[in-house]
């Protein structure tokens, strides 16, 4: 079989499909967060003014736009880990089925935090919600580990670092700004 002329599902087609799936997997976690953040923020100017006006710790990023590149890096690793689990677990109808379901729940929690914090500006509820997202890191990593150990690490480390930072920040913002927080 000539790989260069294969058009019927051979090696070349599978490679292109795998590359596209890997790319989509890497982009999905960030795309979902971006879409939700764009839809949930009534006015970017109001959101910036709200965030700028909060009493923040010195180690906090001062501008909400500074979060995007860091979130993208963490989310890219998470997305690629999901691709590895999907690939090595024979897809959503194979061994990876439960892992992908748990991962989908984890993404939903990450995206919900974005809406609660940036869109609704409800720091208190966002804090409680991010605790659930933190717990889902352990559950998702457990399911990933059963299929691909490297993918579990690739998922857990950036997730724990990024969500750990956001959890600590969310908690401090909640405590420092309690009188101004929407209930």
C-alpha cells in the first residue's frame, strides 16, 4: 500500500484524524472557558472595573487579561491528557468511556467557575464551586491513571497548580471583600 496515495482509511487518514482529534482535545478546555467567559460577562469594562476594585493580595495577577495565557497553558496540558486517555482507552465506547464522562464533569466544573467568578461576580459561590472542581481533579486523575499513567500526571499536575492558585485567590478575595460580595 502506498501511504501517500491512501484515501480509504489507511495510515495517512488515521494520522490526520489523530492529529485533528489531538488538536481539538487541546483546544476544547480553553475554548469552553473562553466562550462561557465571553457570554457571561455583561460588559468587559464593568468586569475589569469590578476586578480592579477588589482588595487583592500582592501575589495576585492585577489584570483579568493576564489569566488567559496561564489558563491556556494549563488547559492545553489537560486537553492533551484527555486525548491520550481517549486514544489508549479505545475511545468513548472502549475502556476510556468512564474516564471521559468524569473528565466532562471536571470540565463543566471548571467552566462553571469561570461564569460564577467573572460573569456573576459571585466570589462566595465561585469559591464553593471551585472546591468541587478541586475534588474532581483527584477523581479524574484516578480514572485517567487506570488507562494511561503519563496522561494522569499530565492532567493532575497543571490542574492542581492552576486550580490551587485560583482556589487560594478566590478564598482570599472572598475574605477580604466579604461586605461587597453578591449573595
